């Protein structure tokens, strides 16, 4: 399938490199290296659009392409819009037989795919408690990003991943989420945020000088510990089976090595959506944004 990319930034360039000959080029009116400056310049046929622009123009491009029946992959976060605007986009997708998919590539991490399946299979019994963390040391770089360098930038950048992954793993966004604490250490915006809910804690920050990602879940029969992301090197998933009545658990470790292939897997997933004649926008993205907006009021 042929892809058109909109936006010649970090994400757009990366998707173009991964897609190779399946990408007809990048549309960007400002970039000196983009193949197309305006939509009218695009003469070649394409099947899917990847919208990799800044937040302020995402909605404009999204509306244009779905109105023309073109399916879209859109970088997270999904545009911040009212429920009425979301309903209009949903209606357009349904009438034009097309779809919008919001990119969350961490869903395709091998460790998290296996963790999710183990939860579904009941490997650790009834889940009791989850701790999630997404931290890196990019605070100095973030300051130069207009949308990330804001009061809710960290929340929408890294927090959206954790809340999405909770939905992916447990089929829920977490109950009664609230901002437990937040700090401003090296910036004018919160660069560390701690979110809590019922049997759930999420930590996110730009002040972890060694990047740290983990999802840990304790249940009635044991626990699961996914650490690392393949984009930073190796990742692993630890299963600790409970030793009754008490004692040191039996531990099994799965390590995942090699290049980060989550983007390729995401592209294939979206192409399959097109092959399966999927239509519409998953309503979870609007609910996710509403959750994030609600949390941001306490930052």
C-alpha cells in the first residue's frame, strides 16, 4: 500500500524511512526537503495518510483527508476538540467509508503484547495493583517544543501513552484517576507528575536521566514486570509465580533484543484495517483526551 506523509518533522521523517518505497513522499509547506508543498502538488496515488504535524494544524488536514475518503493514521495526541466536533468527524468517516487511527506504537512492544496476553489468560490470577512509569531525561529538549513546553505537555506526551496502555491491557482507563503530585524542577511546566487511581499509580517525567519505562502488575497468583523499551535497547518481561503459602516466587525472564520494530508493526496494523474495510474513529481517543483534560486542570 502507498502512504503519503504530512509533516516533515522527526516523526514524519522516521515513518518515511521505515516505509521506504511504500511512501510517495512528504507534504509540508514549510520544509525545504519535503516533496510536496501543497496538496495540489500530490499527483501520485496513495492509500493512507500519516498526519505527523504539530497540534495546531492536525485537525485541518484530518478534516480534508477524511472528507475525501482517505484513511488516516494520526500521531498522538488526537486533536483536542469538543464532543460535538468529534461527532462530526465520526459522521464524516462513516459517510465516506473511511477511518482514523491514532498512533500509539508502544502497544506493539513484544514485552507488552505478551504481558497483555498473560493478563487475559489469567496467568497471575486476579490483578490487584499496577504501577506504571514512563520517564526520560529530555527536559532541556522539551523546552524547545511549543506543545510539550506547556502546563499539560508532559501529561499529553507521556501520560497519554500510559493511560492508553492501561486501556490496552485492562480494557479500562483506570478508575478515579487524579493528580497526586507534580513538580517543576528544571522548567516552567511540570516535569514530573504522579497520577493515582484505584489500585493504580502512574509516574511520568522528563527528569529521569537514564530513561525508565516499566509496567508492573501484582495479582493473586503472581506478578508481571515489563521493563525497558526496544527503542532504548533491550527490554524484558519477568513473570513471578507466587509460592504458596509464602516464600520466594518462581521467576521466569523473557528478554527481547534487536531493533525497535513497533513502527513497522503499527504500519501493518493500519494497512490491515484498510483491508478489513474498517470505518470510523475509535471513541476511546476522545475519552482519553477528556480524561487528560480533566487531569490537567489540577496542574
